[in-house]
C-alpha cells in the first residue's frame, strides 16, 4: 500500500509540474488575414519607425521623389487620404525623419539629421517646430510624446532621456552600461556585441523598455525613472548566444523590436534574424504579458511567419486584430505571405493578423 501511495504522489507531482509548465508556456496559433504591400516605404535601420496606429488604423510615413507622404489606412488596409511634406531643411520641411508619433490629434515627426521635431495637424499643416538642444546627439531610436515631454532612446550614453519641449532641455536620463559610442565621439565596433538600446513605450505612469540583446529583457520604470520591475525571456537557448544585435548586419536579429498595450496586456514582438546561418531556426513570436503581473506569459505564433529573415514589428493591437509592419529581406527562406511575381526579393508590407487572445 505504501508503494502504491509513493507512486501516486510521484504521479501527482509530475502532473502538477506539467500543468505549471503548460501555464507558463501557453501558446496560441493564428493566421494572417490580409496584407498591404507598401512600395514607397524605406525601412529605418531594421526596426519599426515611421509607422503609427491612430483610431485603430495604421498610418505610415514614406518617401517618393522629393516629398514625404503620410498615408492613412482603413481597418481593411485601404488608403483613405494622405498629406505631403517637402524634403528639405526649411520651415515645415523634413530631411531625415527617424520616428513618428501621433499624440492628441497631432503628428510629431522626429528629424534626426536636423535635430528637430515638426508638429503637424491631421491635415498636414505645420503647427510648431521644436529645435532640439545641441546636447542631444545620435538619437537613433524610439520617440514617445506625453504632454510637454518627449521620451527618446539614444545610441550614445543613455538608454533613454526625458526632454522638456517647453524649456528645451533634458530633465532626466538613464545611462547605458555599455554605450555604443565612446567619450571621444568616435564610433566603436558594435557588430556582435551586446547592445543596451531598446524599444520604448509609455502607458500612463509607466515606461516600458525592451532590450535588443540577450538576455531579452523588459524593464519597467516609473515617472522618476526608477526601475520597478523586469521580465527576462528565456525562449532562446544557448545555441543563440552568439546572435547578438548586429552580428551580421545592423538590421534584423532576434530582439524585442516593439511593445504595445491593449486591455491590460503588453504585447512584445520578437523578430527574425539577418544571419547567414541557414541551419539555425529563425523564429518569430509575440509574447503577451499581464502588465499587472508580468510573470503571466502567453505566446502568439503566426503560421505564415514560422521562420523569417527580416523584421515583423507591432503597429497596433485591438481585441480583434494585431497589425504588423513587415519587412522581408532578400533571402532563400520561402515566403508564405505572397506569391506575387511582381515582388522580387525583399518587400515591405502591413499585415493584418487575427488576435487569438480569447483562445488562452
């Protein structure tokens, strides 16, 4: 009888461990419902930029000839309207837009070359232009607007900074542990090195920072830039340890490339590799984390994006759909999205994905 009880206890422990593992790694599979090829969009250094989500619909900023065009789309990815901005350095013009943010029905376009933020209304009329303090250099990342403050990730010295647009100065900053640039203003060799730059989002009083390099870490900060929580994703085992941001090229690579929030759930997108190693699986998935309990994790895998050589980043999320910005690099990996013979090699698209969140 004692032996039977021991076997029963061992069996129950096995079941409990199995259940806890299943709860920790819950996975839902979904499909691409539709897509829209964008022909005049140029990717910016491998991760999502110049793409926004407004009223549950995508908005893109692309260039054609000597103008930049802001396109508005319907939920079904049809273009509804656009406005144009001249290429240049004059008032209202932009030279090298790095990121775009829509805040309180205004467009904020960050120009990394001019070190300026142009503000437009929804019809493209210039409302304001903000010349950034000369102490900001090598912005090279995400921009988030919150009232009179902007949050900027940088590629030099700081993870991110908080900038007061009214007083035109940096008011808060968090230093990099391993800056990409040395103190003499000269570039250091970053290929194959760990990078502490990451994706940035701000929701309410919390700032979410998703780091690009192994270990893939989501850091949570309050308005005083005090770190209040963190989550480390261990999906990639030791065979991926050599695949740090920029190993083969600065674009692509496995990294937390975008963050979004919907209905108390954080959506973290992990996108692709630009590696030449054809034997290494190049997975793509979206982690869904309860923002009030970041140990609760769900994962979304997209059937047509089992392997990618490129980038898939979140534009926006609602209860029905996830909209992705997708940039496919030229590679021999089979494309399961389109068989359009007009598209040779790589292309850029908006993907409309069914949100399987209710299936968990």
